C-alpha cells in the first residue's frame, strides 16, 4: 500500500548517489512502512544544474502555456485525490477525509496560480522628455530552493511549487522525510501535466546539509521556507549572506478572544473543531483562548463538551476525527509542556498524557489559568493543547494577544462589527479571522508579521515573491 520514495531530479525518479535511504514510520504504531531516498551533495549539485537548465526553458515559455500546464496538474491531482489521501494518512496520521480536503485545496491553489501566471503585468511610466519610452517589467527571479514541513505535505509544498512555476521560475524542493509519498504524488502530477525536465526537482535527506549547500549555491536565486521560527531565522541569515530574497512562513501562538456577546456554544464548537485539525500540528492552530470573565465558566464547559465528542484513532478509520501526532517527538514535547504548566500552578481540565502504549496518540488537552512564566504560554505547543484564561477588559485581552513576538494568526468571536474592526487595528498579526476559522484559501494571502515570518503565500500577492522588478528606458534615435 505504501511505496518507497525516490528523488526527482531533471525529470527522473532516482535513488540517491550513495544509495542510502531513511525509514518512514507509521504514526499509529511506530512501525516502518517504507523508505525514502537520501540525497547526497552530488545529488544536490545535479538538481541545481537541472533547475538552472529548466529555468532557461520555462521562463521562455509563454505565460498562457505555463498556465495550461498548471491547470492540467490540478486536474491530475484531483483525479488521484483518494489514493494520495490514503498515503498521507498512513505517513502523517490525519483522518482520510481531512487528507482528501488537503489534496483538493492543493488543486485549488494550482488553479489559482495558473490564473495569476496570465496576470503578471508590467507598466509604462510616462516620461519627462519627448521620445523616451519607460517600461517596467516583472520577471522571474530564477531557480528557487524551497523547504517544506510534514504537517501539510501537499498544501505547504504546492504553495511554493505553483507560485514559482506561475512566475516562470524553476524549483528544488526539500520535502519532509516523515511524509515523502504524498509529496511524491504532488510532483508526479506536475510531471504528468507536462512540466519540462529540471523545472521541478524533489529531494530528501539531512535538512541542515541540504539547506547549507543549496542556499549558497550559485544556481539558486530565491529561498522559501515553512517551519519553525528558530530554523527560519537561521536560513534567512544564511540567505542574507548571499543577498538572496526569502519568503519565511514561520511559527505562531494564536490567541482566540471570545467576548460575552458571542454565540458561546458555537464559538466553543468552532474552536474545538479547528484545534483538532491535523491534531493541532498547525502554525495557525488556536493556542491561547482568552474569554471575557462574565462568560468564562460557561465557555470552558462548552469547550470541554465539544472536545469530549472527538474520536481519536487511526486516520484510515472513517469514524476518526483526530489521528495521532506525526512523531513521538511531539508527544514528548506536549507532555513536558503540561508538566511544566501544572508545576507552576495551572489546572489541567482534560488530557495531558499520551494515550496507549504504542503509537503517537495524544488527546485534546486544556490547561486553565497557566501563569505567564509557564513554557506553554510562550512556546508554540504544536499539538492538541489549548490554554484558557479570563479577561476583564478589551485592553487586557489585546495586551495578552500581543505579548509574544509571534504575529501569524489571531481569532475573535463577537457580534460587534465595531469591535472586530478595532481588533484588526490593534492586534499585531498577519491574519485575523472573526467568528469563524477562515484562513488558508487559495485566493487569500497567508503569512505573518514579526517573528512569524516575512512575505505571503496565497492571493494575488502569492506570485510576487518569485518576481523581480526591472526597468527599461529608451530614447528614440539614440543609436
């Protein structure tokens, strides 16, 4: 059921130069389900050379033709959605229905970027002198090195591949070793659609070795990364040493503000439902629930009731609504956060410990009134762990929302449109969603501010990071 995954370099699926492989583990029981090829330096050099050749071909292809190829890739991805979703569930753990939705959203993103490829406009600047033409163009920046995580193996990778290809760039993607097969299916869709050899390349291996070789490589002109803030800062600094532009989609610690005028049961159900998506392993997952004091107890009770309906199990089981964590590292990290918070005075409502003797299962966990010094109040939990605490005033809630250096996503529940606008003006975040969890659509920008990153993926802005502005001025008869 699960294939061994190879590297994709210059239009071919190949083993690594050294023949080495890494194991792929099933998060349900920790058993080995397959292998992924490990790239060596020689493979990275081959990929970089192929990307440079592919770029010279792809950039010259008319935008209309590039758009058609992208649309064909979206069609292929949709056609294979069910089989790809099963692979994703096996390697990552999320329920199959959730995985199918991720594949379908990936196809939507490719379709969106196919349209943006045809709208890459320049402009004419009126000149000061007679007979002068002034032309501004947007041109592809060149071969891209991209690094993607395991939590959304299709959606994180497709944003980078489709964005780069729409602009006319080639790309080398370092995929996640935990979830290589679903990444392979995405790249297969582009290859079947007719993307020329060398335009899309996929490698796996030792993350630090790959990033430290590809980012300084003379063939690479742009870097895109999705992952932790710590790693993102390191890669951005490395790219900066070589004057290469970056897109950084980094960590978050998303606050949720629930006001007394909100529909409390509906808000609690929405928070619980979104929190267990991908078992909470998402940079935009709600983590700090701030509730107006007058409805605090009622909201917490509603939240606990909603979490009580979550069905935890194997992702391939249709009844499952939350699967295992992707790896044991996350389970151990969550247990450590809970132990630290309780030791410092937090109350544990539900959860807090690993489920069962095998696999990476961890239940929805709610900690109440954790002190500001607790690790969970300062470190992204990246799992189904949520803190709850009351607030008395709007200023108090906004101060807590802005206390950390992160600024990715924030959420609020209120019936007051005036309050919603005030929150948008005051909360320091890249994205604010009010009365629902409405982030991540292909047509909307996705990205953070402050320590949550730089640049956006999605919306009309998604193509911009892969373009550079050039200027031409001509005086008629100057020759």
